[in-house]
C-alpha cells in the first residue's frame, strides 16, 4: 500500500464481492495508488449441503448465500480499509462495487430479501442463488429449446444457449419448485444491484448484468408471448426484473445516512452503478480497447473483450452494447472451473508430500511439454463456454501406472488453457480479434500456468499491475461517478495499471501444444457435442442415487 499522501488528494473506495469474501480497497483518485485494503470472510460462506443452523438439506448442484454477509462487508471491511489507509474519510468522494454474477435474490418491494422473512427462511428458494448454483440446468434447457423453436432473435446473441447460471433459468426454477416463494418475490434482483440499493436507498439496474445475465437486448427483455409459452405463470417475470437502467460509471445515487454509519464514509458521497467483478476489471487492466482480452482467473475464469461492432459468437456468454464500457460492444465468455479444479486436486487427490500448488508446479515445470502423455477436459464444474452445459464433467485420458501427481496437475493446468484457446478461436472466427491476453486474478502468481497459457494460445500475456483488479476497477468507476473523470476511458488511463508482454510464447512449446490441443478438441467434440452423452447419464444416475430413487438401468432410462 502507498504511504504517500498530500493534503489535496481525494480518494474513492472499491468493494469487490467474491465467492467467499468481500474486499474493500481505498484508492487515490489522481493516480490509482492503492492506499489501504481489508477483507471480510463471509460467515455463512457458500451453502451447498444444507440451509444454515441445521436447516433443510439441499439437493445436488445448489449453491446459496446469505445477503447479511454482503452487508457485513460494508460494516467491517470498509472501515478496516480506511483505517489501513490512514486517510481522513472526509476526503473520500465515492464508492463503487462489483459482484460475482449471475448471483441473484428474490426480495419484497422494498428490497428486503425473502430469506429474511421469518416464515420463508426455511425455504431454499428464498435465499441468494450464487453464480455457481447449477441446479437450474433443466430450466435453461427448456428456455433454449423454446427460443430456437420460436426463432427468438435474442438467442444467438448468447451463442445459441443461455446458461443455467442466469436470471431467467433461476427464476423459472423457483416458479416450478416453489410457486409460493415466486409469488412472494416482488423483485428479483442481481446482488450487484441489491447492494447498491442498500448503499443509496435507490433501486437501479446496471446494463451489464441486465444484458449478459438478464437477456436484455435491443432495449427489451424476452416477450410476454415467449414467457407464456414457457409457463403461463412466468409472464410477470420481467416485471420482477425490470428497474431503472443505468450505464457503467453513472451515479446511482448518494450514500445514505444508514450506509454512512455502516462504512464510516461521509453521507452523500457518490455511489456508482453496480458492476460485475470480471467486467469491471477491464478498466483496472487498461484493456478497454478492442483486441485486448481480459481473463480474470480465480475459482472460475471470465473472459471479456471489447469490439467495435456486433457479432454473434457460438457458445459465448453474450454480447452487450455498452456492457464493458460506453460506445463499444462487450463480449463475454467463461470457464466454470479453473482454480477450483487445481484446488480439488491438491486437496483431495495429491498425496502427502506434494499436496501443495507450489511443489506440484515445481515438479510439473521440470518436464517437457507432452512428457506426461495426458490430455484432460476442463469440465469439472461443467462447461460455460462454448458448450453451455453444466451437466458435463471432467476427464483425464492417458493415465498409466507410471503417471505421477505432477503429471496430472500439469494436465489440469493445460486443460484450462485449451479451454481458453477454444474461446479465443471462436471469437476470431466470428470477426472479434484477440491480439493480446491480459491476465488478472490470483492465479497470475503461478509462472508455470502463465507460460502454459502463452504457449497454448500463441499470444503474449500481459499481467494486470494490481493484485486487486476488481476492487480497483470498482474504485475507477466510483471516480467517474463522483465526477473526477469525464468517462471510464480517462479514469482507466490514469488509475489503471498493467505490465505488458510479461510472458511470450516459445516456438517449440507452441508446436508441441498444437498437437496436444488437437487431441483436446477431439475429446471436446466427442463428449460435448452429442456423440457420447455418458457424462450427463452419469450425473443423472448420481442425482437419482442422492435422491434415494432407484438407479436407472439403461441409457434410455437415464436420459429420461
């Protein structure tokens, strides 16, 4: 953190809401210097097995959170970051936030979460559905099938499939499985917008999540006729979603007295419109110009890149006008599991003595490309892009009795790079060029992983110059909302930072990886495009066993 401070300096606060914690960052407006930071771990974390306090068990593929944890970040992390920075709170002029997405919750008309309504607290559908809640896959399948059947114009803006993670799939799941909770939900709101509502007392919707996660294209949501064809009871869903729509960097409102008391910030300062953790990072990485793809690597990876025009990219997460920054078409793709995959191996599969990322990386780095004889598919948490199918699962091919832990670990690292290359090639084929990768997130600290990505993609890798990319990006947007800069481009240039071309592809590695990538593509298409649906059948067998149902005995029964 910086200890250089001048009497005329002004500051902004960026708050990054992650999967397990929230981080607050105090940033100097003039140059983006990071003055102080603090983290607040969510007490509830991610609820995947049961509701809290001995509550109801949850089925497979659920992932819920408690919105009280989000307010806890404001109460604890923001004051602690101010204390760490040692700056006078009166010199703070704005606050901005970012969130995982699609993370959504049902509320009353005044924003009260339904899980805080006493009689609904034991109903799983009343809680926040985290981005990695994948139990809505059958509902996403229905949405996609009907969209193609009717020729809905918006479906190709999302690569031909919307995800189980998104607003409409999660909303339809609530309607199907708990109609009472659906009826009681007067608003259905992204957590990115809900936290802004808590800060400034004004309900808003940001165009980023509305476009990428809410199927809002060309100024409108899916039609009432389409929703009625899905389910007559779903016709009112857009009414629960819709709200005052605002662009990135706009001022959503002013900090209320209540939120000022939580945070220790001055009442009345600017509150920026909500944003998504990955998308806001493009500003902090100085990667808003077309052709600079930002890969925000954590438990999952989100890929975002600006383009100058509208294109339809098969299997991507979406293209939204102004989704990243005004005047551009923002493209998004992603991988549902990256760091989670590596973490799973270290925690559950690596033997004692090598069960650390550092040791496994050291051992894996010592072997030539291809020496392990393995190819893996990176679908351990499903596939977001390009297949948009969360029923898919992981795979490793080529294991023998000579296979060592570092071999498997390296193959897993490589598999995620292959998945990113698939995404880059899909963008390029659709006329959205990618000239440079800008990497952000905690995984950039692994040199082996970064070199693998440069070699597999045959592109130079730049590294964001901040360990807190999303929080810095939120602070940049707060500075724009407070009027310190005319737009996000100017703020990004002054406050963002990036180290260019830190990793360059090595020609011999590129050639070796081309051969391995060809094998990856064969496996990808065989197991992901319908030639063999064994992964979906196995998941159905697992779910039936977990539910206590009789296991299916034939592929046909499993498919049903």
